[in-house]
C-alpha cells in the first residue's frame, strides 16, 4: 500500500534545501558561541550532556509507556 504524495516532488526538494540553509544559518553562530563557552576537555560539559541525553530518552520512553499502560489489553485484543 503506497501513501500518496501530498506535495509535488520538486516542491519537496525545494523545502528541504530551504530548511538546510536555515539550519546552517542558525547552527554556525550557536556552534561558535558554544566553542567559546565549553572547552573540549571540560568534564562538567560531558556530564551535563550525558544527563540531558538520558533525561530526553527517559521522557521519550515514559510518555508512550504511560499511555500504553492505561489501555485495557482485552479491549485491544477484541478490536483485532
């Protein structure tokens, strides 16, 4: 089963190019700022990044898990 294309292919590629250009414009100054603030051997920066990544993963897993825990398994099995 194929999902129909909602946008013409040329428009889709143009949007992708525009997004990439905006991404470059925003990330270059942010990268320069971060390079001034954080040094490559900074253990606090490594610890903070690990904590942020673990927190993001826990939140990303917690939301669907709590939603799935509310569903009655018998109701779901009967629907199929």
